[in-house]
C-alpha cells in the first residue's frame, strides 16, 4: 500500500498519506480513528467492511459520499483502486468500484489487494455464533477461488426468493409446485458452495497444522471440521444431498416459512485432537487456534499468485501472551507490509518497533513520528 486517500469515510473527511514498506504501527488513544483506517484498507481488499454490513454506516455523517483511493505497488507496476459509496438515503448507498480507472465488480479488488484481518472480534471465532465462522470461511473462499463470489451471490438471491415463496405457500397464495425451480437453484448453487468450502478447508489444513504446531507444539493436532446439515450419503455429491434434504424437510419449511437446510445453516468446528475446542478450551487455547488460522490464511493466499497478503492487526497484541506475540512478530517481519494498531507502544515487542514506521493517530490525520522506538 503506497498511498491511501479517504474522503468522507467515517472520521476522515479529507485524508491522504503516502506509506513506506514494512510494518506500520498506528498508535493513539481509543476513538481517534485507528480502527477506521484499518477498516478502509479492509474495504479496499474485501470490497466490504469487516465491521458492519451497512455501507451507509461508513459514510461520514451528513456527507453525500465516501471515496476510498489507494495505490498498490507491485514489482514493476502500481495498481490504482477506487471505491465510491454514494448515499442514496439515510440507510442506503450505491457502490462504484474502479481498478486502474476501469469500472469493475467489487470482487475484482481481491485480485489486486488481498488482505487478512485479525481484529478483537476474531477472538469469538471458536465459541461465537456459527454465522461468524461461516463469514470467515466464505471470505477466505472468495479470496482463494476467483469467481466463487458469483455462486454466493446467486445462492443468496435464490434463498431470499425461496423464503418469500415458502411464506406465500403457508398463507395459501402460492402452490407447492412453484418450489421446484428454486429447489433446483438452491441445490445446485448450495452444493457448489459446500464443495468450494471443503476444497478451501482441505488446502488450509496443512498450513493450519504447521502454524499451530509452531505456536503450541505440546497442545495436539488442530483441524477445522465442516459441519453440514445435508451430509452426503455414499455416492452422493453435496448438491445431491441438499436436494434430498430439501425434499425431506419440505413440510417443515412450509410450516416455518423459511429454508431450514443449506450452506447458510452449516457450521465449522475447531477441533483439537478430535475434540471441539468450544466445549473445553481455555481462552489461551482459543487464541492459539485463531492465531494459527490467521497465519495459515497468509500462507494459503500467498499461493494464489506468489504475492503475500496485506496483514491488518487491530489491537490484538494486548490479547496475546509473549510466546504468541513472538510468533506473530516473526511472521510480520517476513511480509512486505503490515498494519498494526495499538493504544500504547508498550504493548508491542521491541523487535517489532525497531523495524516499524510509527504513526500517531489524531482525529482525522496521521503524524509520522519516525521509527517505532
């Protein structure tokens, strides 16, 4: 990330900064805008915020639009990214994305800037709601498998239409025969989503185990197990299994007016030596598992084209003990660039500060204060 410019983005009404390579430490008290800056970088890589599902929330209050611009340096070129969020109502926005001046879909951003976000909210991945784990897995699928976002979009739209139809059938204003079309879409696209998730989990397995062994060699073997509500019988594909389960639950779904089976109801379990971590793990063991997953994401995404992802760390060093910090610092030092926020430099290791550029965050601006120490 060579340059970042923000207009009307959260607390940054008019902001621009040129950034060097290496670790970038953003420090300052709470509520001055550190997390907002990391969120902007995440939006430029993910095409969406990792903190909210509403684009309207990230447009500065009373501003007509937000614009995010970035220059992303490669070995022999610089790619320019631009996202404009135009406010259309109090809660609505229209999004426009350009890559090197050409209008593109938001999913094209990941081809230029892949990011891995490690924020305090990630600490709930092991024991939090299934939706958190699904979102984390799907975000990785979309970044690792180009083109997979189309499948997710088609499935989401079909799911909404099918739920509307189920409610109409329950109210007697539609017939069950109308379900056949949407059942086929749900089975085909949902089965593809399950296959994509399983493919990514298989690829993530070795780097996950390696990272976990590196961090906690005495704790056992860590793996991520996919938990589906439509398990495939012998000879069935995920799509076949989902089609069968839709038929089995049809009466119940009409009664409830909602689709009860499909990848939108699946889950992911962190298992240590075959036991679900959420049922017994200490806070430290959960942190270790999540840190291992993030380090594995770095390795996995690097395989896409050989370029390391941009690592965004939002005040997570205070959540880690010295041993886990040391492993994270080593990984940061191997990356061309990373961004770290903290309320105080005392939370960071001296080795990291020695190689970092430190920025004091003040409302709406940054002040470079030189090397981290």
